[in-house]
C-alpha cells in the first residue's frame, strides 16, 4: 500500500462510523484516494453518505494516526492487501440486510507479527461473560491451552473475565491469540489489560477497524462482536447470561454460517444461563474439551480423540462367561451342578465358561468346587 493510499484509508476510517457500506461502495467505485477527495469536497451524490460524513469530513487526522501506528510497529490492512482475510469476510454479503452492521470492515488497523489471513485460516473464538466464575475461568483456560497445543489460534475481545483468561492461557501455552478491540489499537481498554494487550501485540495480533485514539462505545462493542465471530472458524461461549455480548457474538457466528459451541454449567448459575439456552435451542453444540472445538474448526477428518472410559475386567466376557461368573457367590464355593442351577444352564455348558474364567484369573478351583479368585 503506497503512502497516498494509506493516508486516504486513514482519513476514510475516521470520517464515518464503521461499518458503512455506502462508503465502501464509493471506495470500490473510485478508489480510496479519489473517494477521500470527493468526501472532502462534498462531491458525493449519495445523500445518505453525505449525511453520514457531514460531521467529520473536515477532520483529517490521517498523518497523526499513521504516525501513531508507525510508532506501534503496526500497519493498515485493506482488501487490496494479500493479508486481507477475504474468506473470513466472504459471508457478510449473504447476511440478512436487516442487520445494519452486517458488513465487512473497510480497513483494519493491526499491530503484531502474525498475519490476519493465516490466523483466520485456523482459529476459534472463545468468548464469555466479564463476571466469570472460577468454573468458567478454569474451563476457558483449559480450552485455550488445548487449542494452542493443536495449533489453533484463539480469538477474543480483550475484555475482563473469559476473554482475558483465554488470551492469557493461550500465551502461556505459546499459542497465537488475537484481541479484536472496539477502540483504537493504542487505547488500553480495559485499562487493567494494558500489559496483556502489549503481550498479545508482541506475538499475536491486536486488531481494530477504528483509528488510534477512538474510545469504545456500546455500538462499537456490538460491531466488534461481528469481527470476533468472522475471524474465528467457530465461536465457543464459555459463560454468558441470557443477554450478553457473548450471546451477541454467537448470534453473529450463526448469521455467518459458522458453528457455535457452548459450555454447560451448573443449572443454578446465572452465568451459564445463556449457554444453556443456546444448547437447548440447538443453536450451539455442547462443548467440554479442546478436541471437540478442533472438530469444529479443523480440517476434514480431524476428529477429537475418544474420551478415556473406565475399563472393567468383566467388559470382554462373553454372555455365557458373564452368566457363569455371576452365578458364583461373593464368598464360598459351589459345585458345577450348583452353578448350573443358579445360571440356568446345562452342567455340560458350564464347564467351558468356567475354564475360560480360570484362564483369565477370575475364578479358581478348590477341592472340586469353584469360587471367585481373590483380587
């Protein structure tokens, strides 16, 4: 991206509240530099776009914004760049037009060494409530660490609670994590996560569609959720209330055609009520471990390993062997005839199973009688 294009995109990203599909159409038709010039001169025929850019058209902070970006070692990424995650954003045009924010970003402000397209190729979003319980934090950390071990990037929103736990666990497992912000990438929000966001920018990615210095608003959080859902191949809700930002992210994932997973919690926990509602309505699949998330985002045939099940020494017995075994008392011994009566089998049919049980070390013969072997 040349310097003129960078300045134009920097100006355009601030001139209207993103996402603005009319502004994107103007850029697609005339290019970023010409589109920026037309907006400055008020030479735009679209009255809706004219109204949307009226308040900020004379505010040009592009040079300062780009200087801030350069100091952070960041970059602007647009649809013209190889790094643009085109596949991740391809589903936006198919979303119901009644969702006003159902559009890809015009440009992304990015800091960090990872490439967005590489991240989006194999990533899962882990989201949840800010008021997380110790149970939710434990599960979020286990999922994030498990995904990092399987080379799956973790995408989240950098907030307190489940988001922060997921980011930290992924970093601790030497994984790649992405924080999608509802503010400028130079704004440490929440302030308590300033150090965490700095760590993420050193190994993963900090991403925003807002220029530097922009403070978050409720509308921007809701718009941010669509990017979290888009960059993750699947969205997993660990804990969420009935009305929450995590539920909003899950709704965006559904709209984008991405799988949604939800972690069950105690039925008495309000923090898990949103997860239970998603599972009950079949809007989400029940998720309990990282391997199940990999099934949602991984390649064809990449399945979760079977869960370990308790093994019992009686599991491999045939039906006759099990019948004969259960005919023996817990204490004492019985003759073949007594076993035959209890088992309801002919005496001649009891000898074979008894022999196999003896070979397995489950029974023993003493003075012509049979008894259970001591274990």
